[in-house]
């Protein structure tokens, strides 16, 4: 059972992570590099002169981009392991997990790990003002945990006590509120910040739906291989 | 206890430990790549953290 979870989760995660990394390099990284020109002071927003919206962001840094690919694959491999572990629990409780249902699992994972935290802490481009990083990490983790448990209760709960608890868990982190900066002292134009948040959430949605699909498909496939009688 | 309930109950027990272990490992990977603030790790994972929506710096 454990090796079935491990192989399905890691392979699905690495594949979805590679796709996520390529999407990020193409769609997100140019916005990030552009913003870093403002973060470092090479460009100044609302300075004496208007600044071109299409500056030169420099040559491709292969080491930097390769590290990003590796770490994105690592993050998604972790997501994949958690997703398949939960699929195995659902199956143990008598719920079928098909590849098609994997799409919904992926969407639920996306809401848990990206959309719900982003509702309070939008994906942050370098050079914007933000509260203390430890406080934000704490809120981020709490929000992901509460949302994940809530979605499980919505999917597998059988009565209004479970669904009511789910509603409270989904709303609580946002009623409490994410840590916000004391003053807005960011140097990056709001246009870039908004573009970055949209792109980060969009690539996340694409990668997570694929992660759900790959995870469920591989999990089913590994189960069939295990259940099939050995050919002598 | 019906056959189906017995089957589900057995499935639940045998599934719990491996699932908890995989959840812990998966969470550890996400935590290290996404949230640990050690400087080297932060610098190497910097772009991934921003693009994936983790709080970065």
C-alpha cells in the first residue's frame, strides 16, 4: 500500500511539477524579473519620468531557472504524495477514485493550497510591502489546513453537522484576516503586481488539475497491477 | 456486520498508517521547498515560492 502511494504520488507530482515549472518560466518569470527591476531601484515608479512598460530584463539565467524547475517539481511531488494519500483513505472508506474524479480532487487541492491562501495573501511579486514572513507563513498554513479539512467534510460528510463545520472552517481564516503590512511602501507598479497574481493563480490551476488527473490515474493503474494475478 | 461494512472497515485500517506516513512526507517536502526561511534554501527556491504563492520574504 505504501509503495503504491509513494510511486503514484511522486510520479504524478514530478510530472505536474515539470509542467507547472515550464508554465511558470514562460508566463510568470518575465513578470517577476520585471518587478525586480523596481525592487532593486533600477526602475522607479512615479519618478520624474514615465517608465517604459517593456524594459530589457536581461539574459536567461540557466542556474536560477533550473533551480526553480527542481524546487517546483519538489513542491508538486509533495502535493502529489498528500493527494494520493488522501485518495487511498477515501478508497479505504468505500469511495471510488477514478481518473475523471481526479480532476475534482485536483481542483480541491488547488483551492486548498493556492486559492484559499491567496484570498488573504495574494501571490506576491518581489518588491511589494508585506507583514512579517513568519506570521504570514503561520496564517498560510492554518488556512490551507482548515480549507483542506473543510473540503473533505463537504465531500465525505453525511450530515449538516459536518457541512456546518466545513462552512465555519472555510470562512474562519478570512474572518480572522491575513497579516497585513503596517504601511504600503512597495516600489512595484500595481499593474505588475496584479498581472503576477493572476498569472501565478492561473498556472497553479492548470498544474493542479493535471496533478489530480495524473494522481488518480496512476493510483488506479497501480491498484490494477497489484490486484491482477501473477502470470507464472 | 455486513460483508461490505467489514470490507470497508478492513480497508480503513490497512490504509491509515501508509496514508498518514505519505501525508507527513509530502507535507515535509512542501514545507522545506516552500516555507523554511534558511537563507540558502530561500535563495534557491525564491522564484518557485513567489510563483506558487507561498509567503516569501
